């Protein structure tokens, strides 16, 4: 009961609006709203120039698969990267050698 009495005494000292605002701010939790943050890779937006006929075909494939055009293209790019894994390793090796060669000078 003492908590109620203290709240009422505090209310008497404040205006009606000020007491309402202070109650609202005290009741709000400190956590943010919405879904919790998940550690995941964020997509990068890019622009591509493709032939109109190729775009139309990709759009048709996306429609049939019930996917977005972005998902279809991402899938294709992922397959291309997987097929060329040796080239990525070669690039990393060349880049590592180049960087180590610069640091020695």
C-alpha cells in the first residue's frame, strides 16, 4: 500500500500530463521491439545489365519456381562460385603473396 501512497503524493505535485508521461516512460521495457537480432550476412544490392530476353526468361523461371528474381540470380551466382572454387583459392593465394611482398620492401 505504501507504493500507492507514494505514487499519489508524487502525482499531486505534477501536472496531469506530466504524470501520464512519466508513467508511460516507466512502464516501457528497455528491450527493443520486433524480432530479435540474428547474426547473419546482410545482402548487398547491386545493379546488373542483362539482355532484355535473358531478363524475361529469368522472370519466367522465377514465376514457375515461386521465387523472386533476386533469389534465382543468387542461386545461379552461388552455383557459379561453387563451380569455380579453385579460381577463388588461386586469387586468395595471389593476393596473399602480393601483400606479403609489399610488406617486405
